[in-house]
C-alpha cells in the first residue's frame, strides 16, 4: 500500500458532508477549508454574505465543493433556517462543526441580561439546537462527528470572561452529554479548545503589541495561535480514524493551558 493510500484511508473525508458554523472567518474558515480540502462537501454558515461568498469562492477555486447559508444563529428561527439551508445544499451532514461565537466583554459588574442572553444563544444554544437537529440522524446512519469550538476561558478567567467563559464551559459539558448519548451509534463528539488566536474576534486586544507578546510568552511553543493551527486537529476529529476519541476537550493552544 502506498503512503498516500494509507494516509487517505486514515484521514480522507471523501463522500462526507459537513456544516461549519462561523466558517466565514478566523478559526472556522480555516476548519472549513481543511475539511473541504480533505474531501468533504462543506456548507459554511454565518451572517455576513460578503465573507461567506468569499470563502466559498476561495474553496471552489481550489477544486472543493462548498456552499454558504446566511443565518443569525442567535435566534431559534435562524438556527432552523441554517440547518434547512445546509441540508438543501449537500444533504444531511456527517460532520457538524460549531465554531460561530461572540465574545462581548463588559466588566462583570456591568454585565446585563441582554449580553448574557445573546452570548448563550450564539455560543451555547445554537450548538445544542444544531445537535438536536443533526445528532439523531447521524446516530441512525451509524456515523457522525460533532466538533465544538470552546475556549481556554472555559477553564480559567481571562480578560472579562463574564458570560463568554460560562457559555464555553457549558459547551464542553454539552459535548460530554452528546458523546454519552450518541457515541454507541458511531457519533463522536469532541471540543477543540483554542488559547489566544490571532483572528478578528480579538482585534482590539491585538492592538497592544506588549499584551500580544506577553500572551505568546505564556505558551510553550512561544507564539500565539493562528487559524491554520486548527486544520489538522479538525480533519482528525472529523474522520474515521478518531472513532475511539469522544467526549474530549482537545487543547490546540501551544501549551498555554499547561504552562
Ligand atoms: N480567537 C481566539 O483567540 C479564540 C480563543 C478561544 C476561542 N475562540 C473561539 O473560536 C471560535 C471562532 O472564533 P474566531 O476567533 O475565529 O472569531 P471570528 O473570526 O470573529 O469568527 C466568528 C465567526 O462566527 C460568526 N458568527 C458570529 N455571530 C454569529 C451569529 N449570531 N450567527 C451566525 N454566525 C455568527 C461570524 O460571522 P458573522 O459575524 O458574519 O455572523 C464568524 O464567521 C469562536 O467560537 C470563539 O469563541 C477564539
């Protein structure tokens, strides 16, 4: 067997359909690109159409199959529209990546019900609802991969973690509940845990070079994360070779969490 055939047997996503929320920017865009280049048909979901179109054009130009759905995952109606739009594009998905997320950072004393509710809706309830929509079907068909994207703030307080850290802690617990329910039927559920990654999400924090350097020094690798750092882990968790990995939080953080 050639090395290429062996690697392909382990990691190829040929024939799989994937939905990646937040797939138009940052980490989600890198994950969508990785899954598509590994062979999956990928639907990216977010609100802004220009970024969505741009992502799909880039992937299509690379010979991949990709489609987009614009939806606000902060509402139940938006989540349902996203799910149905994704299915209309490429059929019921084998892979669901919940990467859409927001990080509003009011100081704890000023954190109101509005920020709490919006944060929970996008970061936690949408992944739950998409899981309810797609998980049982994956279990019935005997194959599924759900990948959530959490945060180091599920594990420690960090720059006004407020509602955000709570939502991400809930997301990792959701992954374990879903893993318990569906792993016996071939559906694994895991969470990727980023440290500090240079994306538009934390543009404001990145404007302070001293802070950026200090964060890089807190890792073991010696630099902050890049969206591309998530490609390999996502392909692994989406493919058949991760069949015995479930309910886990996989830190992709350059050693930040253990330093
Ligand atoms: N960057 C970091 O350091 C870091 C660290 C830990 C965890 N994370 C997590 O990693 C994930 C990706 O973050 P990122 O850094 O790549 O951020 P990003 O570049 O800002 O991307 C966020 C994505 O989510 C989408 N999104 C946000 N709100 C949405 C909504 N209501 N409905 C639909 N889509 C929505 C955005 O598109 P639209 O705005 O067009 O909707 C965008 O595609 C997030 O869950 C984040 O919490 C990031």
